C-alpha cells in the first residue's frame, strides 16, 4: 500500500495506492488475527487516523467499484475524527477495554471503520476526499506502506508513522517539511531502508515543534557538511527521542537541544551501545541512554547527572552485583525504569543479587535517613524512589526470593531489623524509606488470576493506577507500597475516569499511553 496526499482548490484528498488484501493492512497479520490481550506490546489492531477541529465527512472510493461516505465523529476532546482499523475485531487489543480509541461526545465508545477487504491482491487506487481541512492528526499506526506518503497537508499539527513498514523507497522528508505548523513528529520503530543525514530546512522552520521522535531514522555521524547540529533553532522543543539512530559518539551539539528530556540509545548498524552520558549537559532532567548497555559507566563524575529525575535500563548483561557510585550524586532521582523487554532481572539469581546489592549500596551511603532530607541537609534521592521492574507485556523479569513481610526486629520509622531475604529487604525499603517497587506478581496470585480469567469471573485489567501524595503513576505489575492507593484498570480512558472521579491530574495517564502508542522505548 502506498498513497499520495494533497490538496486541490476545493478540499483535501488522499489517494492510496493499494496492493494488499485489504485497506489498511497490518504487516504479516491476516484481518482475522486476534492479538493476545496482554503479552507483546506490539500486537494490537493497527489503524489510519485523521482529525480536525471542524465537523465534516469523507467520501471513500475503495478502487473496486465500492464507494462509501463516513462522517468525522465528534469525540470527548472536542475534535472530529475518522479511524480506519486493520483487523476485524472492534477493539485494539484487550476485549475488556472500556474504550477502543476515543469516547464520543455522548460518552459511548467510538468504533473505527473496519478494514475494506479485496477479492484479490493487485494494484488499486483508494481515494479519500474530505469536506473540510485536516488540521489535527495524520497518523499511520503500524500499517504497510508500499511507498512513503507524499503529503501536502500544511495544516496538520501531528504527523506519525509509528511501527509502520515502508516496503519501497526512502523518506521524502521535503513533503513533511511543508507542514510548518507541526507540533509533534513521531517515527518510532519505523521500519525502512533509508537514513537521513541532514535536517530539511523546512523542519528547522517548524517553530512550534515540541516533540520530535526520529527513532532509527537519522545519521548523527561526524559529517562536517551536515546541518544536524542546529538543534537550538527548535526553541519550543520539550522532548527529543532519537533512540537507535547512528550515534557513534557524543557530540557537544547535543547539549544545545532545548528539550530537558532526551533519549539517545544507539546500537544501530553494529555501533557500540552509546553510553557517554557523562558528557550530557547538566540542564537535562531525563536522559535515556543505557538501553541494552553492558556497563553502568562507573567513571561518571563531576555532578553531570545532578538534575536527572529518571533513568532507564533494559540490559540483561549490565552487572547487578556492582551498582554505580553516581547513585549517590543524582539528588533529584525519582524513577528507575528497569522493566522494558523483561531482561534486566530475567533470572532468579539476577533478581536476588540486584535487590541485595541495591540495599547494601543504599545503606552504605553516609547521608542515608528515613526521611526526604538526607543528613547533609540536601534531598534524599533514595526516599520515595520508584523502582519499576516489571511489565505485563514482557513478563520475564523475575520476582525476588522470599516473602514480602517485615523482618525480625523491624520497627517502622525506627529500625530496619534484620532482613534475611530479598523480599524482606524490599519490605524495609517500601515501609521505612517510602519507596515504590513494581515486581512480577507472586506465583500464587498469578495462578489464582489465571483460573479466574479462564472461568470468566474477572476482567482483564493489566494496569495499575497508583496515587501517592496527590501524584498519579501508572504501572503494570505487583505494586508494593503500603502508602499508595491502587486501582486496577484496562485502558487509558478508564484510568482517566478514575482520576476525574478522584479530582486528580490525569496527564500522567495520557503520557504513559502516549509512549506506548508512539512506539517509544
């Protein structure tokens, strides 16, 4: 499937060149495929989406003699949307989702248009003509592109080809450049053959750009003729994700990126995993750099990470018996994400060793206290730290040994007692230091839940909404924190409803699912 997109003098239209068995098409999956409701983050109903601020309709000529007209439906955020799905099922992944993609204005669920199937596979033209300007989203979520879209949609503010597959040709980024009002460009996990080496000048004119995800798309090699170092021209950029790009070394120009959150994992094209995080400017609050790296970069010195709030690692080879000393430096540390891919503690030995080593490392710190203020008068980064070590979609990380219980001699707020198992140490950390640990469910809990689901006595709700000190977090596992209120839920909208009922900010929920939907690490 490929398409040409453009405007005539009357209304926007999109012409798709289709050579698959249906439209839109999910690469390698038949229309009757049914994804597992939990396992595998990438197995879900794919879609093509458009949105606008004004009502209208789209006339579709499917290229086989069939013609249909669909209204753009008003959804709960006030926008008007049309979504075409690739599978026969009417839900994204989990049949117990309360909302597939969006809520309509009346609160009911919006069901996307089903895939249009063909009697054979051959070249066809599918034309969509819109009655109104498309000034919102143009999103191809995981569909097959026979050629890259040639877009002439100057009013869109969100452009995405997340998880899509480009079968032929390169990325004609000059077409994207014409959409100067873009605020969000997302190309996460985009499968294609080409790599960029220069920013199109039009990209640098996108003064409203706030988020740029060019995962695996760009070559940040040391080419003196390349203009890629002109990051500073995106004055409003808040987050930049260039994981899996060609990054042979850390360039000082990265420090000119206005965004306070950057993702710079790189092991593409057999280049060594990028881990020169000690060169990152100290204005960054979030730097995702470890990935599958085999070293903690122990020589990190000079306070370069003193403002980091979050860190990430998905490696199964990085040592868990020798944690980095820079844990003592990062006084703004809040969240340690070790869950993705289910690799970090994927054996019982690694799980137990990590807990034991982390406990010893923390207790050996000269300034450790059981409060948010360390004994040197500065913030205690270990107090209320979150360690997220499990995700239901990749359930291979192990639960540490032992029973989650108070050890002998434990007195809350006074004494840690004598913990003898990893899980007793986790109990101490959650109860005397306010930490939150997200781990694999206990075997008995998992078995009971499986039996209940098979008997149809429980719904599939793999996520946990955690509320602590008025702050909202989203997890997927056994959340151990007796000071946190927890609510199980199945999908984004259910969690947003919980937040609304409790009078809480739902933006952490939106952000969590944005990262899932946009194919981020």
